[in-house]
DNA sequence: CACTAAGCGGACCATAGGGTCCGGTTGTGT
DNA sequence: ACACAACCGGACCCTATGGTCCGCTTAGTG
C-alpha cells in the first residue's frame, strides 16, 4: 500500500471516530469524508460501505472497553464493586462517545460480524464481573449480564437521546438506580445528586 | 366540512395509528397514505405535516395512558403497588404500540407542544403514583418521576430496538428490575422468568 | 527522469422521504 | 338538475444519503 493511501485511511478513521463521538453513527459519510479532507471515493475505497467503517471504528473502541473490564478482573480478584466500577467507566465513555453503545443490540448492526462478536464478548465480561459480585454476596444471584445490559443501554440511550446531554450528576444518580436493581439490599446506596429538572 | 372529507381524515388517523403501532413513528407518510387508501395530498390537507399527524395520534394514545393512571389513583388511595400496576400497563401498551413512548423525551418531538404537554403530564402522574408508594414506605423516598421515567424508557427502547420483540416473560423480568431500583428493599421481589438468551 | 500503476476526489447516480400543486371529481345547497 | 366550492390524489419537486465511476495526479522504481 502506498504511503499516501495509508495516511488517508488513517485520516478517515480518525475523522470518523471524532464524528461518531459527537454525533453518533448517524452522521453521513459525506461529512466524515469532508472532515477527513478526502473525497467520498477515497473513503469507500478503504471501507466497503458505511457499516464497515462503523465496525472498524467502534470495534476498536469496544475492544478498549473490553480490555478495561478484563484488566479490572485481574487486578483485584475479590472486589465486590468491580461490576459498578466497570459500568461507571462504560457510561463515562459513552458520555463522551455517543456512538459507543449504539452498535450494541441494534438490529442494524447485529448483522455485522465484528460487532456481533464485541457484543457477545461484552455480555461475557459483564457475566464474569457479576459472578465476582455474587461470590461475595453483593449481587443478586438471579441477576444476569443481559439484565445489566438492558439497564445500562437504557440509561445510555436515555441520556444521549435527550435534548442536551444530561449532567454528569444525573448520570451518577442513574447509576445508583442500576446498582439498586442489581445488588442485594445492603449493597444499595442512596441516590446521588438531583433529579433531572422538568424540561420547560 | 364535507362528509367524505371527514371520513378520509378518520381513515388517515386509523391507518397512522395502525402503522405507528407496528413500525414506530419512522414509517413514511407515503405508507400511511397508502394504508389509508388516500393520496398524500389528502393526508397533508388534514395534517400540516408529519409531526402534526404524530401529535394527533400519539397525543390521543398518551391521553388514554394518563386516564388509566389517574383512574388507578382514584380507585384505591392506599395501594402501595399502584406505581407498578401502572408501569406494567404502560409497558404492555408499549409492547403492542412501538410508537407510544417514542415521542416522549425524543429531541425531535419535544418541540411539538401537544406532546410536550403529554410528557409533562406523564411525569406529574408518575410523581403522584410514587408519592402514594412513599407514604406507605414502599418506594424509596429520594426516588423521582424522572428516575422512573428513565428506567421505563430504557426498558421500552431496549425491547423495541431488539431484532425480534422480547418475550413477555423477559419484560416482566425487567419490570422486576425496575421495581428493585425504585422500592425499599422489603418491597423488591425475585426476578421472574428467564434471562434473554444470547443472540447467536 | 520517465513511466506506470496505485491512488485521488468530485461529479454523478439511485433511492427514499417529506411536502406541494393542480386538473379532474364529487358532495350538496338551490 | 345544475353549479360550484370543496375536495381528491397522484404526479411532481426538493433535499439528503449511500454508493459508483472515471479522468487526472502522484508516488516510487528502473
């Protein structure tokens, strides 16, 4: 591959990542190409179609998330909090990257193998994190990775769909709700921060 | 208004309602007009634009939901379960009407005054339901209507975004998670049903 | 330096969706 | 029965988007 070609590919990846972060995967390829300073032709020569570009960018981002979670599992084998440490990190990343969890559980993208794999891996990781919490009696024994996934996805979708992004304070509060749903009562905690103000 | 005009308006409303139920508000006005057996011109003569049609249909559906909730408030002034009775009903309706909660908290539709009002009314209703639960010590005192809204919206979005609609069993399970998040520990209950199977 | 294949990018295409328009039709009061 | 306003509906327009194509440019090698 020629040097300039590689450089352009890189530029597209970076531009796509930036645009996805800010606007979600709905941004048009045209805008991405413009941001990258290349023509549409160049973009599509490097990525078969938009889905392939999404898979390339988000696959990597999700990979980082998975690494983070696996790292947590290794670091402290008896941390009852590990699930919520991870989920908090996940939500924080989602907060500065609208696209991060868009591809997970979305009919459109479940057909892209690379993302399907990331989804499965994420569920597996959540399962492992929960298992740790269950061992020390922090997590309800019947709770599953899918249960947690639903709550987290819901939280993320809710906050990124809203007009203006929710305050970090509100997100922390919502995380406390997730915690209350998943933990044994004595591991619950009071809700932090203020509720979202009524719009208008 | 001429008789045939009125009849056509009605047909459009019914067709739109049916299409929204099944496909969500994303269906094209063309499909709605076809289903109603009228031309696009007729549709747009009766409703200024697509948003107006959505507001007309969903406004009515949301009104029914509000009536249901207010009815519950009147019927038994000491029912600790009233919040979850309502939310279960809400989720059941959403299950057979993809569009029901789409308009709530969606940037696109928060600008339509009629739906904005319905949103505010829904939050107010949830607040009243929760207040009842708090009085008898069933609901966490710091929990707010917005907290519940987030959980319910998340649950609904999660289930209607998925490839195939989730099993009713799974939705009941998720409702138990919502309950766990909102209630005092002794009002929680074990999760019903089986978790969602891993896709592929 | 010159040649050539790899690479470039923007003009172009097809599709889809919301919304408008107008020539023809039809309900309805007289 | 007639006239005419109200009404109809589909052809049409405009915009946006994903994706293709091809004449021009340029990296890089002999």
